[in-house]
């Protein structure tokens, strides 16, 4: 997505779907020092824009600490559900909670004419947190119930990396969430083992 660079701050938008990108806002989850990337309401605003959950330019002044809490709770729930699916385990209570969140009414969208006469999508303000959390949970419901996307779910093979992504590569042999991040770390470690 072209808009990502300016919103990055270590946030990543390369897992293949918004629900997986949300799960990816905790880095190194399986290490002793997981990295919390959704640490302020500002960071959550950056994430919502970067992941394309809301259209560019959406005013996000109502995003506050309570939003942060709800998004983190939904993220941890999605983390458990997605990992259970990758591992072939049933996680029914968590799945039911995702379903309940996904039932929220979607945020109202409007077509707004810009100065040059073209129509762009805008979210009708004010919108609430539950509508956006619901949108991300519906994304997870769609992903998990589509045999094609569900079959592309992979967990990164990086040692402490917990990222789950969609492997859309040809031949489906992608091993890393990112060859620049985990792939590179593994190459460096391998080099060290050989020469250290
Ligand atoms: Zn990784």
C-alpha cells in the first residue's frame, strides 16, 4: 500500500490483511521482551490510516485511550484465533467473541466530492470505535471462512517472531513475515554459526 511509509514508526502493513496487520502490532511476541507498537492513541491513528481501515484524511480526533484498550483486546483475541487456526486447534470461545465483535454495524461511508470534482470515500463522522473493531473482526471472519485465504495462512519461521501472514507467493514457499526483517536475521545468524 503506497500510504504506508509516512505512517510507519515500526508499524507493519505487509501481513496481507488488516486483521493480520493488527495482530502484527505486537513484535517478537514469543520472546521475553515483546514490542508493543500500539502504545499511544496517536499510534493507533497511524495504524488505522496505514492499514487502510479508514480512508486517507479521516479525522480521528475521537481516538483516545479507551479506543487503544479496545483495539488491543481485539488484537489479542485475533492473535489467539489466528494461531489456533494455523496450529489446527479449535478456539471456539474466542471465535464466538470475534463473531460477536464482527456483528457491530459497519461504519457509514459517504461519497464526498473533492475540489477537482472527483468523488472520494469518507467515513461519516462521528464514528465509533466498535464499528471499526467490528470491521477488522469481519475481515478475520472472511479470511478464516475462505478456503483459499485460510490455506495461505503461515506463521513466520523467525525464532521469536509470531507473525502470521498470507503466503501469496508462487509455489507457496515464503518462510518469513519479511525477508528484510526475519529472513535477514536468520541469514546473519546462520553466517555467525558458520564463522563465529
Ligand atoms: Zn517474522
